[in-house]
């Protein structure tokens, strides 16, 4: 009979795998923090609104929608812009905010304002560099949106001029 009553002492080996796992986790976290710090974007400067924005009046808004050739809905916001400054305007960018039924943001977009020009039986939106807005002049304009959220409440958006270039 062998040694049933005898017990051999068990030598406990240090579990070095636990230490290796902890070191690996700390190393991965350190590397991720370094990468996050290096790749972070610099803070965006506060956007200043052009001083000429106050001299442009937007009015007579009308909305319409149409289906494009791929079956998506395109929404148009038409209106009139009046230049009350003493300089010719060659570029206008507007910020347009669409809301949902709860008044929350559905879409915020900055788009260039395009004037409408009659070319035969159709009206064509053209850039202000092609057709500048003279002092005291009022012209029809169009904003085009093809990616408005389905949560949009179908109300008129908030529109404000954010950037103006004059000559």
C-alpha cells in the first residue's frame, strides 16, 4: 500500500500569467491614451458672422419638394434676398436648421445661396459669382436639400446668413 496517509507538500508556483495580463492591459490603455492625445482635433474657433450679414434681408419663403431621377426627395426653399449694403455681394452662405416634432435638431447644414435666373422656360439656380447682387437689389434665391432627416416636422427651417463676400 502506498502512502495514503502521507501527503506530499505541494509547491505553489507563483502565477506569473496574472502579472503579465495586468501589464498588458496597462500597456494597451497607455498606448490608446497616447493615440487619442496625438489624434485629437484642435478646438474649432468660434465662428464669427460677417458684418455684412445684417445688411442682407431674406424674405418671402416658399417650400417645395420634387423627386429626382433616382427616386429620392429633394426639398427646395425659395425666397428673396435684398442687399441693403453699399457693396456688391458675390457670395452668401446660410445656416439652415430643420427641427423635428419635439423641436430638436433634425438637420443643420451650411449651404451657399444661389440666385434664380430665368433661362427660357426654366429657372436655373446660379452662384453669386456668376450673378452678383448689387447694392439695393432684390433677387429670388433657392436652397436645395436632398438629405433631410425623416424626423423633420415639415415646418419652415430657421435660416440665417453666416458668411458674406463683397467687392
